[in-house]
């Protein structure tokens, strides 16, 4: 709501002000940097957009405003979610570094973490640097700034992975009593070994292995984000709507597997149970949400089930860059 947006704007302004203050006084600190997309990512994005008759402005050096203009142009399209997802995945991840290269996603020349909803160690380093400047001194930490930046970036990723591990285990626990049920969902990722489907109601994702897509040989196209059947021409593309049936929810591996739901009167296919990359539940940007009904079902059973299964580490596709 508007209150959240006001708080967010104030936080952004404080972070920009803090980084500008430190830069002005030539005090080294940890900036929150977000580099521009790589040449390969841009080339793939432009090729994908070209399939829809769209183009990203900015030539060889697009800016955040070019992304924003294109998003504004396509926001009323029925395939907006697909196009937005591919655009976000073309961006790099933000990280901490003493070398200020700006923040591409926020379109800031300098940005750091001075304040945030959760207190980070980089925030404390910025506070110490500001205090030193106000005292007429220079703040020099015990470790090199570059090493601190790498360590803080790595621990941030590790914390995100731990969060996803727990959420994936909870989601798997919730789904294990629903084997055999059918769900509507959207293809949230396409890989060489199958498609991932995000269900509409419960914010759960699972894998449909390529062997379950149909009696055809499917070619994976990473530019168009699709699986295409060589003989039938059947296509499964990022953002497509599908109906799937849950066939597996394994707590030991955090693995959720689906098969395509059969048409009325069609003979069901045999489930091979195969899955690549451990068949684990994968999470992307947006997977940080866990519905209240999942928590309500899982919470009473946590104490009992915790000794039987623990969260396993999961593979993850590229996530959208954080602030």
C-alpha cells in the first residue's frame, strides 16, 4: 500500500544519501553494486523479444529506463508475465563491492545499504565509515574491503538458499497428502530435462520431466525458453498455462514431481519417476512467499516431523537481482 511505498522511498533515499556522503569524503566503503547485463544476455533477450515483434531500446548500452519503457509498453499484453520474467532474468545479481559501478536496476550512480528491514553487516560497516568521517578519521577494517565484499555477498546467497530450503521442505510436506490431485498452473521455467510448473493457488513449484511431456522427442530452445516436439510440433513455453497431476512429494529430497493431466477418456501414462538435478523443488523470484494455509497445515506437524526429515540443499535457477 501507499505506506509501504513511502517507507521504501525513504529507505532508498537514505541509502543514496549515505553513499554520496562517503564518496564525497573519499571514504572507502561497501557499495551495493549492480552491473549492466552482459553482452550475451542482451543478445539472447533481443532475439527472444524479436519473436514477439518487440525491441529493447538503448542500443548496445541499454539503461534501466529502457527496460522500464518496454515494461510500460507491454504491461497490458496477455503475455506480460512471460516477457517480464525473461527481461528480469537477463539482469545480473547485485553484490557488495568497494568498487562503485553504480546500480543498474535502480538507476543510481551510487548506492549502499545504510538502512534496511533487516540489519546487515554491510550496514554496520557503512555506519562505522560515516562515524569515522564525522570524527575526522578514516575507517579501515581488519580485512581488505574486497574480501569483505566477497564474503558478505557469499553469506547473503547462503542465507537465501537456507530460506529456500526450509520453504521447499514445508511446501513438500504440505503437498505429500495431495498425491493424485490435479492442479492448474503456469510454466515458470524451461530446462533441458523438463518444465517447472508453478501452481495457481498454493505457490508451489514442481517438475514435469521431459519424458512425461508426450510421445515425441522434445528439443530444448534456451533462447525462446521452450520445448518443441520434433514430430508433432507441440510446444511448451515459459508462461504457458498447463494442467498437471501430482505424482510425488518426497521430504528426503524436497522433490515434487508432476505429470501432465490426461484428457478425459485418455489412457494415463506410466510415471517413470525420473528427474534430473535431483528432481528437487526449485524456487525463483517470487518463491519467497509461502501461503498462510501452507503454514497453518505445516506448523502443528513441525515438531513431530523435524526429526524425520531435514531440509536438503536445492538447485536453483538464476534469481532476479536483489536491491
